[in-house]
């Protein structure tokens, strides 16, 4: 089995995080009384405050970096176990 490429995984998970973040922002704007998206984002993202343009872009960068970090950590762990268990 071919090992995962860390560049592809970090980019993919970073982009996934950014897309989910934008979806949460849109949901929070469309259903402000819903599942409390603003409070969740303010809790999880340091420096984020609902909702200004600067805060939106700060949150976008933070979620991309969180996703990229997850990909950077996940890829070698996956590759290690993949090599070990698929011989």
C-alpha cells in the first residue's frame, strides 16, 4: 500500500477545516438562535469575536492551521501503522 503524502494530507485537512468554518459562519448568520455557533467559535478560536471582517479572516486562518496541524500529525502515524500491519 502506498503511504500517505504529508503535503496532500495537510492541505486537504486544512482546506476541510476552512470549509467547515465558513459553513459554521453561514449557519450562524442564517439561524442565530440555532445551536449557538457564535459561542462555539469564540470558545474554540483564540481572538475570534462574532462577527467582524478581521475576526472572520482570523478564524479562517486558525481553522486552516488546525486542520493542517492535524494532517501533519495524522500522516506519519497512519503511515507507521500502515507499514507495520499490511506486510
